[in-house]
């Protein structure tokens, strides 16, 4: 009889331990479900898609640090990503619909293209940027200077010895004077 009571006590004890474990598991599960951020609960891979791609320069070298923005054309929902050193980017958990994908990087012209995100899709949007961007307009203003054509700005006096040692076309002094931009021969 005593063995029967011990067995009955063990069964009650095992039942209590199992019940306690189930209740504790349910409490932990409910508590953790309440701590999941609501946007993560609303989005899942089942009702969304992603846009991936690579940003390259004109010589097909990767452009790291480029900013890529995807904007849903129907809802204006947007999300941005930055390319890694290999020029790659990925924007995931995007609601379904048409998107405008734009990219910009320092020293390059911005670029854009359209993409349609469908259920569970992975859309590729690659870019090859052209050099440019960061353009600045410089406006130069100045007053126009007028030259007084009646006065020569400088005079040079040559001695007879200097004139003899100058190369001249035909050995005539008048030919040397014609080679000087402001040279003149006054009539006698």
C-alpha cells in the first residue's frame, strides 16, 4: 500500500512540474511576442520583395559609399541604403508596387530607374554613373579697360654697337624695327 501511495505522489509531482513548465513557456512566449516591434510584425518576406544591385563608375569600377534611395511611386514610402566597398546594395522588406530607384555619389551625376516589386521578388537595379555632379557656376564681372593708342607704353634706345650686333633681315635697321610689336619709323 505504501508503494502505491509513493507512485501516486510521484505522478502528482510530475504532473505539477509539467504544468508549471507549460505555463512558464506560455508566459515567456507571450512576453516575447509583445516585445517584437510592430513594423517587423507587419512586414514579412511573404508579402514583400527586395531591390538589389551594384553602382559602378564609367570604367566599371565599383562606387563605394553611394546613396541609393527607393521610393514607392504609389505611397511615397521610401527607404535608403549605402553601397559597400564593392558598390553593392540591398533594400529588403519592400511593400509591393512600382518604385523609383535613385542613386547619387560625390563626383558623379545622379541616376534613376524604375522597378516593379512583386510578391517575394528580388529585383536587380544596377547603375553605371557618369562623371560630373558638384557643378558650380562661377560668374566673372570686370570693367573693360580701354587702351590709349596714341601713347606708346615704353621706349627703348639702342646704341650703334647694339644695332650692329642685332640679327636683322637684310642688314637694314628699319627691318629690325618692324619686328618690334610697337615699333614705328617716323618720317624724316
